[in-house]
């Protein structure tokens, strides 16, 4: 039985400015759920609210039966939801190992975390060699590796990705999408915010399109007839 | 030559205490992004705490320093959330509000001390006072040597905590990016309160040492706030490692100027040094954070 991460009638924003006006969506474990939308559509705001970085003004957040609404950001991780901010969010002055140890910070069992880190780092030979190098001195692609490996350290149920392709070269974008599919293969549920529809659409299992802080479309990639249909949806037109 | 050696030694001994005085201040800036004007106030209160511990309980300052440390860690952990609240407020310019808040705290400490204990300078006696060691041509006052050792112990303790513990990892993560640290599961508010507590504990302990070497009155705070600013800016704001170099440098400059030029020129030369260093290296000596 796979767990569902659900957002119900979410209203939130920055300061006093309401950005998201009652959005609902659901993501399943072992699936990639993509959220598209133009700048200012509120797509990043939704994941920040799920991660606890922004307060929920109205509506509910749930993981299966568990209530996540109103949890502070540091508690959300303990429920198995890891958010990777734009650019990966690695700590530049920390070594690769310190970054990975931060990934397991929410867990008490440090021996388990150490084992888990060793298992994960084995999958990335180039990180293996640079364990004690400051993450800030790594290339953009290597920093993304650290970010993905770090997100997996606590063995999460869901990983939230805020525009993982932003600022990456075309070659790195496809590499990153392959990593996102890698998360799904592990059975992790992925919620991915993207602007780069062309790269993200092929990997998506479910699709939401937001515009102006409202949901304009919910469905699967198969529901998209052609590029014109997609553009109409994207620009906030009717389905 | 003997005079030079003596001056250098005095400079190093005082430099160690200046390190202890600034290191927590620097950590607080790195983690909470608050320039704490009250730093000299904590020094002053630490000095008074040692004085009263000696008067009322008959404790030697080298014993009471541990109690003072514990007491001020507790006080700092209580004040820390207030400062965090002001600093992270959603209203305009929380950075300036936090500066004003600590400035107010400083005024209250100074006013409170004047009201409670008057302007009289109090000295704190230790059984080490008056003893000294002769090392060839130089004389080492035991009091200053022990104070130096104690200051170093506190500073090293802080470094071990920062670089060898899970708590330290969290503190350094928060210093780099508060939001990202939160996403990893770090309770940023609680860590910030603990950091402020550590800072007040260490700074008050430096106050115990300074009160024992010199004396304490309600006005000493201003001077120590200036010193902390000097060392912090010279080190590069937020750089805990740079404090080690900058603190020793300030101690040496002060001692050399005091010996060869005259004590009344020491502040002048100290700030001229700061000016010159910043001219060459605007970000301070070690241009990186913790």
C-alpha cells in the first residue's frame, strides 16, 4: 500500500501577500509528480509550504493518515519528507562527508547513518574520491550528486525538488532527470517543480499545472494532446 | 631586548584573553547575524559575578569562573530566543532592530550596574595575585599566565564543540544557510538560543579574567565592546578562526605601544592598525566564515 502525500485547498504566501489561492494535489510513493507553471504561478510556494518553510494559512497537508499541517520545517524531515532547494542547497563550506552527515541529522541512530552514507557514496565514485573536499569547490554536476545522495541519507518516503534543472547545462539537465528517475526506482515519491517542461514531461507520472496561484490542470502526460494544448494550459487557458 | 621580550610576552598573554572575549561574539554574528552591542555588558556582568562570588562565598575567581560560565550560559539561553525573535521578525529592517535591541540591552546592563553597585571600581583577588615566575630575563605574573591558560581552554573547548560534535555541525550549517539547515532537520531557533548562551557564558568568563587582572566598574563595558568590534572586524566578521590571529595581534600592538610609545596612544594606534589592515584586506584577515 503506497502512501499518499496530499495537499487540500492550500492557501499560503509570503508575509501578507497571498500567492497560492486554494490548491489541491496528491503525490504517490514510487511516482514522479510534476508541477509546472510560469513564473509567479505559486508552484515553488506550494512545495515550500509542504516542507514547512512557509506557514499554511488555510487548508491541510497530510502524509497518508498523518497530519503535517503546521509542522515547523525541522519536524517535516522526521516524517520522511526531504526537500532539495533550488541549486541543490549543499553547504559550500562543508566537505562532501559533512554534507552527507547533515542529510542524516534528523536521525538519532548515528551508526545507521554512517552505514547508509557509505552505501550511498559507493554509488558515486567521483564523490568517493572527494569525500573531504569542500562542496563549494566541486563542479555544478558534482554538487547535484551530493544533493541527491544527501537527500537519500534519511531513507525518505518523499523527495521534493524545487526546479532541479535551474541553471544547469543541457547535458546536466538530462543527467539530473536520470537521477530523478533513479529516485523513483528506489520507490521514493518525487514531487518536482519544473520550468523545463520538455525535459521533465517524459519522466512524469502525474502532472499538475498552476497559474496565478490556482490549479489549471491535473492529469497524466497522456492527457496532453500536443504542444499547442500544453501551451494553452501553461498560459492558464481552459483545458 | 629584555624589554621587547617582556612586551611581547605581555601582549600574547592579553591577546589570549581578547580572543576569549571576541570568539563568542563572532560566533553569534556568524549564526544569528546579530552584532551584539551588549558584548562589553556581558564582560562587565561576568566581572561583577566574580566579585560577588569572592565577597559573599569567598570563592577564588579561578573557581567561580566555572559557576559564572554556567550561570551566564543559562541567562544567554533565556535571552537568545528574544534576540532571535527580533532578528527574524517580518517587519522592516530586522537587522537594525536587532542592533537597537542589543544596544538597549547594553544600556540597561550599564544603568542597572550603576544603580546597584555605584561607580566604584571593584577588584577581584585571587590567591595567584602578586606571585610571578622568572623565566630568564622576563617576569611572568602567575595571574596573567593562568588567565591566559583559562582563556585558551575556553576557546579550544569551543573549537572542539564546533568541529567535533553533532551540535557543532548543526551550528556551522545554520551559519551557512538557515533555511537549508532547517530542511535537514535542525531546529534553528533552539540552536540559535544555545549559541547565544555559549557566547554569553564565554564572554562573562572573559569578564571574570579581566576583572581579576584589572578591576571592574559599570563603565568598563564600552571599552570591551570596542575591543570586541576591533578584533571581530579585523578577523573578518563571522570568522571564528580569524579571531585567533586578530586577538593576538591586538594584544601585541597594545602592549608594544604601551611599552614604547605610551598607554594613552594605544587606542589611536590600535584603530590605525585596523584601518591599515582593512585598506589592504577589506574582508579581514581570514576571509571566510565558520
